[in-house]
């Protein structure tokens, strides 16, 4: 799976949507499906995939699928 594919899969799982609903530039922060529960599911899915907790302030600037891909890359390097 590509990095962008993984980001789409993470969002799809957290928001209960098909991955096809997202493209690289989708601003998921503006989607009505993103609520407090799906945001928590997003955090848990990221933590599961990187194998540890992370500083949630890293999500402040994450708005698009590409941003999420970049965050995942960063978290795996730390």
C-alpha cells in the first residue's frame, strides 16, 4: 500500500467512509463526518499503526490526506 493509500485507509476507518471518498487534497477537517468520536478514532488508528502514543499537537496543522501522510512518515522516523 502506498503512503497516501494508508492515509486514506486511516481516515476511512475513523470516519466510517469508503477510502474512495478521499483524494490527496481532501480537507477532512471540513467534512461533517469528522466529529469528536471519529477524531478519537483517528488518533487511536494512528497510534496503532505507529505502535505508540504521540503528541496530539502534531495534529493541529493536519488538514488534508497529504498532511496525514506526512505526519505518518514523521511519526515513523521518531
